[in-house]
C-alpha cells in the first residue's frame, strides 16, 4: 500500500522518522546487476538529502532492468514503511519484493522464493510516497533484501534513494559474547560447575570452541564437551554440569 507523505516537515521531524539509514551496515550493502560496483551505497542517506542533485545513484546494466539490493543492519530493526525514489523516463522500478533475514540470495533464489511482501510501485520522483509494510512481519530484522524485477520501460533501472522508516532496538548484530565462569574442583567434594551463556545470535561454533578448548586442557571435561556440543544443536542458551 502506497501512502502520500502529506504533512509539512516543518511541524514533524521527518529526518528522525526516516533515520534507519544510520543503522545500516553500509560497508556490507551490496547490489546484484549494478552497472557501477559499489554505487548502491549512495542511495542510503538522510531523508532531507533524498532529492540531492548528486550524480551518484544506483543503476542496472543496460538492457537488464533487474536489481537485487542486500541491506544488513548493525542492530535489529523494526520497519514500518519503505520509500524509493527512482529515475525519470521509465527508469524507476515498477515492482518491489522484500525478503527478511535471508542472506546471500541471488536472482534465481529471488525469482523462485516467496517474498514476505511485494508492492506495485509508482514513479516517485519527489520522494512523497511511502509503502507501508505488514509491520508484524518486519520485527527483529537483521537484514532485508529488496528485489526490483522490472521498471516502467527504460533500458536501465535507476534508484536515487531508498528510505526506511521504523525503529532500531538496542540489540547489536554480530556482537557475540560468550561468558564462561569456571569454579575449579574443590578437593573436598570434587564438584565442578560450568556455566556457558550467550547473547542473541550465538553461533554453534562458540560452543564447539569452548568444548574443544576444555578438552585440550582437561580430559576430565570430555563428557561435558559432548553434552555441550549436543546442546548447541538444540540451541540451548545455558548449561550447568556437575
């Protein structure tokens, strides 16, 4: 659903509303079929700069209008709506499909997979339209992939601005903290307690690293290691072994 951006930004802080660009991991943003490598990064900017006259923009290769844009975030975000400012003379994208938390997909994947949501776009040269998401489907978003399969008849597809409205959480991505607390065996009771915890997005590798490391230093932990690696498969967050 397209909504008109119909209020004066003198009375509303539009820059704040569209501030998710600050939470984009720009160094990891990529686009497939871009004519100029790396040009996709130029379309993410402050809302008030969306119509800047800079010649930098994202453009597909000539004769092939399809674009696939991967956007990772530095923290989990919730996305309420998306705005796309395309090019003139039929070069604006006419359709947008979105995939959430699906890293590494290519055109073949995008064409065969069910998008979480898709829109028929209109030419939005002034950046006054926004496309509302099904908000419940856009919670805890680590990355989104935007698929633009076609345009309005131009030889190439051009995109000058992509805006994302929503909010960021405090949960940082790719910051994995493994906390290991070990109370060495007490000669009087020969009990050992080991706690292994993790924050969001812990990787199974961390469990395996802890287990292997302990095996190397103390064969007595071999049974614990087997249990811990089994728990990694089940995705458990904490374990206590006596």
